[in-house]
C-alpha cells in the first residue's frame, strides 16, 4: 500500500476560508484541556465517545475498515489479549485497570483519526491543538500571577507545587514551527495571534523547568522543520553525540557537591543519565534520587522471577511490581498521591509492557510507532508544503511517543501527542480511503 504526492489532497482554496470553526476542532480543544488537568478517565471517555460514534456508523454502513488506521491499532489489541490471557485469575480491579491502560493509546489514536474524518480540513484541527496548548500554557503561567511567592522558589520546589508541565504546549510549538511563515494561510491563525501563541507556549515550557518538556520540544521542533525527512540515522547519531558532549560539559562545569546541582534545572539535566541507570540501590536516599532506574530494576526483577511461560507472555494484567519500600505515588488524579509498596503501573512503559505481557508486547508497541513514523516519512521531504508539514509532524508524534513511553509511560497512556498522531495519520492518508469518512461527514471530498 503506497501513495504518491500527486494523490495527496490539495491545499485548501479560498472557498474554504468560510469554515472558521467546527465541532471537531472544539472537541480537540476540550480533550487537550482535559488531559493532565482532570482525572485520566475524563479525557479517555471523551475520546471513547467519538470513537463509539464512528464505530456505530461504520457498522451500519458495512464499509471496509480503513486500511491506514488498522496497522496503527492492531498491535494494541494483541497486547491486550496477551495481558488478559497471562493475567487470568489476578485481582479483578487491577486486571481490568491494566486492560484500560493498555487500550488508551488505541482509543486516542482512533479519536484523532475520526475527528479529522468528520471534517477533513487540517487547518481547523491543527489550529485547535495550538489554541488548546496555548490555553494550557496560560493556565500554568497564571499560577505565577496569582501566587507571586512561586517566583522565589527553587526549581525543585516549583515542580513539587506545579507539577512537571503538560505535553500540550510543546505540541503547539511543533505545529507552529512546521507552518512557520504560513500561519494565516495554512493554519488560519492571524500572524499576531500565532506569534502570541508561540511566545506563550515557549514561556510556558521554560517555566516548568522540566527535562522531559525540553526534550519533547526539541524533538518536535527538529522533526517539524524537516531534520528527519531524510538521512535521519546520520542526524540521530550527530544529535546524540552533541547531546552527550553537552551533558559532559554540564557535569564538568557544575559542582556535584552543591545542593544546587541536585535542585537546579541544569543540575537535574546533567545527572539525567545517572537517574536512568537500572540499579537496585540500597539506601532510601539513592532510591529517591534515582527513582526511575530503581523502579525499572524492580520491574526487571519481577519479570525474571517468573516462570518460563511468563518470560514469553509476561506475568499478565493485574500483576503489581514489589517496590521493596513504601512510596507516595500518583493515582491518575492531578494532585492526589497514595502511599503504596506494590506498583500497578510504572514510569518506564517498556518495563511495564515486559512485566504485563512479555517481550512480544514491546515489539508490538514498536511496530505501531514505526508505522506512524513510516507514513510520515514518505512525504516528509515533499516540496509541496501542504503535504510535507503534516507528514513531518506525524514523524514528530511517533518519536515523542517512543520517548515519553520510556520516561513516563506517556505513549501508552494516550494524551496530546497520541491524539495528534491519529489526526495527522488521517490528514496524511485521507486520499487513500475517502469512502470511510463519507459516512460521517458530507465534506469528505472536495
């Protein structure tokens, strides 16, 4: 299944400028605002509603399932099957909760895909992601206005009070840079408003002092500007080398004995590789300082002590990893934490998949992400701007999903970049199966 640039949709003509708003765009803004600010079940249900709506029409119409969406979601279905079979007999609540977590990415992907098919005008949806990300950044920045004492806090204290930031502003930045200089024509955003969104999101990301946010922003900007449109292996290597040299320079330039090294953004950035080293630390101080590496080591131990069957298929949904001590962990509701010693979920999504459904689950997840990247790469180097921009953004989504799954299980939990990946997948491939959206939209063809 392949297509050429000639098959892609043309840029919207002036006759379409009258469509300045739509319910799919409003729905995107609603989900963007809900993710990270409300309990995880709410944006999940919002996404599931639109997927169910489309499924009903699809069944009623007896149309063939869209061949472009199928490769992006069937791996998640197999992961769920593996986890359900291996975990048979586990605690019912944790068993079903894991199934819910494992389904989140597929639900968000499908929701994004359907939202584009309902109104196939990329400018409206991408503008909605920008506006939603800007509102999230404004909400974060409003804390500094309402609580001026925050300006006197250290980086570590700010993260404790305000959290680690949202992935919505980095996504908005990636979109704005992908369409840089064409905001009014291709995103239908007045130049002054687009510039305001860009500056707001930049300040919003910077004020979180989040290493994850900074790296996500860098990945998004590099991909959106075409850095990975060709010869990406060489460029990945160069970027990796530059990153390693920068970390070495930071560690040399900062005094590791100072408290500032532990609490400042640059200090935390310099010791990021150390925190990720997989090791079963002995002291509680070392465990807290290097939590992600310790947590992953406990997950690998939980996997290793399983049976040969579990080495292949995982220990199943419902199995919790023994942390070896009690820790305050998030519950999925913003600001709410619970003291536990058995972790049902992990920061490292790959370790989570290994424990729950075995090495095959990791391979399936990588297959789904590789499909998104491959579709984006096909037209990322196109000279047609209306094709190249969404293709590069789809590449960015795939790369960010791979990264945040490693750091915070973000790609498995769905969220902004997964929703955008589904939307962009539909935008890039819409000419391949136009009949699929004809059932739920009268505007499928132009």
